[in-house]
């Protein structure tokens, strides 16, 4: 069995969804680290008479959870489409990927 062509939009959708999920994980990690870091920095500066605004860490955390999946999803969609189009181009020249199924 040889895969000679792939549908560009199909590959792009899968890549976009996969990268959006990855972006969500990265956003969650960034949110956790920013919340901890903001808490530590705020506690350290309290003795100096000033601290970071209380919601600054939360703002970056929520922003990361929203922005990262969108950014990664759009990038995955674009690069998935480019990769699928390149696959179709090169598969036409040198043959497709051979797979063995049972």
C-alpha cells in the first residue's frame, strides 16, 4: 500500500488541532510558572514597601492559556498545509510512502 497523495486541508486540520492541544499544555505550564514567580516576587518586595500588583501573575497566566493554543493552532494549520503540499509535490516525483497493514 502506497500513500501517493494526501488532502492538504485534511492534514492541515489535524496539524492545527494537534498543535493547539500542545499550545494549551504550554500555556498551562507558563501560567503555573508565572503565578508562582509573581507570588515569589511580590512576597520579596513587600518588605521594601511595594510589591507587584496582585493580579499581574494571573493576567499573564490567563493570557498564556488563551493566546498559546490559538498561536500554536494557527501555526500548525499553516505549516501542516505547507507540509502536505510539499509531500504531494515530492511524492509525485519520487513515489509515496509505503505502508504495510495487516
